[in-house]
C-alpha cells in the first residue's frame, strides 16, 4: 500500500492507495493551522491498522511550519515500518488535480503577500518552468498559461486581467497521477524563499 501526505497549505490531506493504485481512503481538511495536531489522527483513520510499504510526502513550497509536519511524520513512519519514502512538489500535486488537459500555472499564497508560482505542461504532466516566489504583479507577468490553479489563482488572474482562475488546494488523492519524475524527490523541504528569521550578527 501507498500512503500520500501533504501539509504545505491550509489543507491537511492524506490518501491511502492499494498496490494497484486504487484509492482505499482519502481525507481533505482545510484547517488553516493545527496540522501537527490533526495529521497523526488522520493517518490513523486512513490506515485503520494497515501499514504502507511506500510513503509519498509533499515537500512544499508552502508554510515553513506546515510542510515540515508531514515531512517529519513521513520520515518517522518510514523508519518504523521500513517503508520506501519519496517526496513530491506540492505545486505538482496541485497541477495533477487541476481540471482539463491544457497547460497551466499554479499559484499558491506565500508569505508577505507573495505567491509561489510554477508553470506545468500536461500530457504528460511535467514542469514547464522554475519555481518562483513573487509579488502578484510580477507573478502575473511570469505566468503565461490561460488556466491558473491554486489559492492564489484569483489574485494572479485579477492582476493579469485575463485567464481562468480555479481556487483549489493540493489533495493527496491525486498523488498517483504524478509521473515518477515528479514523485521521486528527496523527502526534504522545498521552501521556495528565504526564511524570515535571520541569524544574529556576531
């Protein structure tokens, strides 16, 4: 079985798949904060006494604290169960669950009013540009696809003045739609920007 997790955004999401890829159980809870308190009970509910042989975990970008919740849980469970562990980009997961088949841009709110933005091609799904962290006006210039998906989509499309915005958050239910190239990353954070905290000067 395969367990997929993502806590990079306001959505605390998990899914359990059979070896053939069939979805056995899934959960999506838009909780904002509190992932650390909710994720472990959610995992217990999804597993119902079963143990996965592979774990897929969202690496971000997203909330510095939030995305580390799923990463820490996944790393601990992988050690405990002897399960294989792989990471994926949370923006790629968002793209995998987007409607339609056209190329798209993903836009997720980051810190300081900025957006995490990345473009993707489809058929097959693949990155079509670098991960960027930009103010909405600059993000609007960087994203050229008509379709924009994510909780920052409305802000980007409004700034740009054209296109279609789909407000959506990543869901672990779409994890097996990711091609191997996008679902075999090292399980470590993709922050997308520098931390706010600065080391004290000597």
